[in-house]
C-alpha cells in the first residue's frame, strides 16, 4: 500500500508507472534524471501542493497499484 510517507525511490520500484503520473502532476523531472530524495509528501509539498492534493495522489497511485496487481 502506498502512503504519503513512502520514499520516492520505493514508490518507483513498486509502481514504475508513478514516474509518468508524478511528472504529469509537475512533481520532479524523474524522467530527465533529477535526483529524488525524500517522501512523496515532501516532493509534493516542495511543488506547492496541499494535503488534500497529496491525499488524492496517494489514492490515485493506490488505484494504479491495485489495477497492476489484478
């Protein structure tokens, strides 16, 4: 299960599709190689997202993870 406290590195390991999803949201340039450290929450807060936005990201990423597992 994905939480807002998941480390970005771990998120990308368990759900590679997260790279495109986060890039669409404007969270880091994962594809062009910018190093990512910290949690999903920290990365989102750095880009100006609020807690409601972050909770929505977590929900949508968990939906993607569940679809992948089926």
